């Protein structure tokens, strides 16, 4: 049985994005700022607590430092309450991520690689990344496939 994301007890308003929205979150969420979804511009993502780790990946030939909010913090900001996250990339690639991964592994929604903003050409502006070097089980195709780059939307189910 999959763990369900906890719903926060208090409602906290999510401001309307002032810049171009880079991420929309819909589905089972309790906080919305744009119709039935929550939209984030990059400044809103930068305002969340930031976390970094350096890890080896299949996509780079050396260990890379990833920085951004924990995916769990993004989900908390919208009071997500589902068991799965359907993540969608700019090119409409879609992957399902179990919500309990976000608590178990400290998954980051990276906005920086080696302290620099991630360009669309280099898998940005947002890249969900697992800390692969932190546990042997993460170094597998299952978790590599869940690390979606060019993230544009999530649907909580």
C-alpha cells in the first residue's frame, strides 16, 4: 500500500506568480492560485527552502551538484494529498512517481546545476533528481526514469 501525502492542517495562501509560470500543479491539492491549479514562477520556487547534493548520474560524465527545493516542500506548499505524482516534461514525456519517494529519498526539484540556472538545452529549467549516491537502490533504471527533466507540470492523484 502506498503512503499518502499528508495534508497540512492550516491553509496558507499561495501568491499569484509575478513572472512566467514554470510549473503548474493540479489534481489533489488544497492550495490553488490559478483556477484549479497552483502555478509557480521561478521566484516562488527560489523562495522555498533550498537543498543541494552532489551525485553521479547517467546523464553527466562527472558528479554534479543539484540545488533546489525538496519535491516534498513543493507538494507541501500546495497541500498535495495523493499517492502518486504524474510529472510532465516540456516535450510531454510523462512519468509516474510514488509520492512516498519524496519523503523517503529527499528528492530535489533542481533549478541549479553546479550553482548555475539550468537551461532548457541542459535539461532545465526544472529537473527532478534523486540523490543517487545516497543509496545503492537508487542507482537503477526505476529511479533514473523517475528523474524527469524539463519539468513543466505535475498532477497529484
